[in-house]
C-alpha cells in the first residue's frame, strides 16, 4: 500500500483527490492539507511514499515545498497552469496533472507511481531464500541461512546444516554453485563451498567457521581474498 498525502490550497481540489484515491485500491490517503506548514510538520513525523502537490500555493510554491521536504518521496504535481510542467518534471515528478483532470487521467498517474514504487521496493520471492535438493527419494528445502558449509565427496556433496544431521546429495560442485546466491556463498577449495556469513576468522589459509577449519585452495586464494576484503 502506497502511503500518500495531498496538499492544495483549494478545498474542492482536495475533495476530488480524496475521492479519486478512495477508488484506487493501492493508495492510502489518510491526510490532506491546505497549508504548507501543516503538511511539512506532518512529514517530519510521518514519512510518506507519495505527495499529490499543487504548485500554486500562496505562501510557498509546491516546487519549493517539494525540495524542502525532510525525506525522499514520489510526487505528482497538480496545477491549472501548463507552463509549470517542465519545472515539475525537472524535479523527477512521477506525473503532472493539469486541472481539471478526469479519474482516468488520475488513475494513469497513480499507476505510474505504483510502477515506480514496485521498482524501488521489489518484493522478494520467498523461494529465493531456500535451496531445493533431492536426497533419499525426497525433495528437501534448506534455508540458505542454515547452511554451515558444503563438502565435496567424489560424485556426492555433503551439506552441513545447523542443528541437524548433514544431507548427502548426488550433485557436482559446479551444479551446486548455480543453485546458491553468488553474493552469499563462495567456493574456497575444490572440496568446499562456504557462506560468507559463517566465517569467524581467516589465518594462514585456514578459515574457521562452525567449529571447523576449512582450507583455502591455492587456485581459489586470489578470488576469495578479493571478495572477502570487499
């Protein structure tokens, strides 16, 4: 749900925006304001995602108000004067509504805000947090955060898991790496893949983690060193 406010010195304009927002299921408009100081005081305590903002305000222009708000927010400018459009878009406005505007035009602007909001706040896929592997004629779901390290055993891998017995799967190290998030795991030896979050210390080409000592293979030393420092 996108949290929004509206600021306009004309009460009829605020009533129209409130009515239109009530017909958009992804926008919550709890407050409207006719004074810039009241709106600014509200924003200092209650950050919002979107502001419907009139440009022609008596004490402070909407353009100046938007540049003075205490946090980043999307803005849809509303005004009766088309000549302000360029200034509005120079401030990276989501859209510019020229009064009087229809509900369909309003919904078009709202959808632009929704698309931008979803781009900035992507919903993480729950499946991306787990490793799915087959072993013992069953499909196992293992949280990446529970993996201590992965050990290579010829044609098999042993997945060491926190608070449970290791799981042995028939898979190559290369195939396993393709299933793991690259930013969280790294191969440090021909027989070991480890999660960065589990590393306790590194000394003399030995990694200590989960009560174990994992060697760093000579062919993996350079790549591990670069990523570990970063």
